[in-house]
C-alpha cells in the first residue's frame, strides 16, 4: 500500500482515471481539473507545476487520489484512513492547505501540524449536492439564453464578483474557456442580464453547475433559481446522468434554494489552511 506521485497529468488520468470515473459525482472536481489540464496545458491555474498522486492497496488497486495546482490547496478524494496520514508524511513542504472530505481534512491537518508545526485555519466549508428530480420554481419574469462573446466583459466582471464572495481568484481565461463550449447562461429581463450560471464540460455522464451569481441589486427576485433551473434542464436534455453542484455551508439561502430545486446532499468538504 503506497502513494505514487507524478508531475504528469497523463499518468494521473491513466492510473487514477478509472477510480475517479467509477464515482463521478464525488470526484467531480478532480475529473474536471484533470481534463482541463490535459486539454489546456499544465499552468492554467498558476505558473508552478501541478502534482498528482494515487494510492494503491495491497492488491494494486487505486483507492484514493489527489492533485494540486499551485497556489491552490491540495485536493484529496475519498481515500482509506491510513493513506491520509501517509500522504501528510510524504508530501514535500510547504503546502498552503488541504481540501478534502471533512473528516479526512481534519485527519490530514492534524498529521501535517504534528510534522511541520503549522498553524491551522479552517477556510471554506462546502456541501456537494446531486440532482434527484428537478423541481422547477415558478419562473420570474425573463428568459434564459446561452452567453456569447459579446457578453465577455460583463461575464468577467460578474466572475470577479462571484469569486470575491467565495474568497478565490479568477482570470479571464476561465470565462473564455466556458464561452468556447457554451458553458455560461444568462437570465435576462427586458434585454438586461440579471443573473448567470455555468456548467462544466460533461465527464462520465456528470456535469457540475458552477458560478451561479446574481448582482446584489437583482437578488431576492428568483433569478438565481431560474437560471440554475435552465442550465440544469439543458444538461439533462444533453444527456447528463448526474448533475451536481457545491454550496457554501455558511450561506443558508443557497443551501435551501438548491434543495427546493431537487438537489440532495452527498457529502461535506472543507479547506484547512496552513501557515
């Protein structure tokens, strides 16, 4: 039983890909990140080289995986408990943090603190939801449309607002990539965009709803629920078997909204930051 570490996304997809695709809902983020790195190059998330790893059991089967795209925290899938401490003892320092299922994040952080003396700070806490059966709300005024290149400046501005609210950085490349495959949708009222939602490229039948954002002046009018319903329905119509999304656990409004739309909790994750 051991971790195998590589700097090549092709190795990661070859060795860990079957494990990730066997549970595409829980592994939604590593699947989409690995796919993006393979298609768009290793430095789309930052100038430093990414690293990847997979855990094999006594029979040689992959039962856990991680990836890290600096400067972001290490992203860990579900993995056997003994592998979590083993990883904390094997990785090179420094490390800015860990993003994992809540229990595994605590286990890794404790081992990392014991090894390095790092100060621990709990960051974003998120809940993964999977669509059960779509329950559309009463639609507000307006209609959805797929965003195009003419919307680029607005989308960059709104992505900036969205990522500032969740404490993450964003760059224009993210918007450009989503525009390339029709991955952003706007809700419009009388020709004015009032809300947006995005989706990832499909992988193993899974699509993730991302970047649901409504500027403050347009909130509490049902636009976020309407545009989320629109992208969810479009994903289902295109053949998705699983539609998922994450919410911030500190935001009761979004957690309640998505459950009203038919999304059901799968697991909780959190980020622990190291200093």
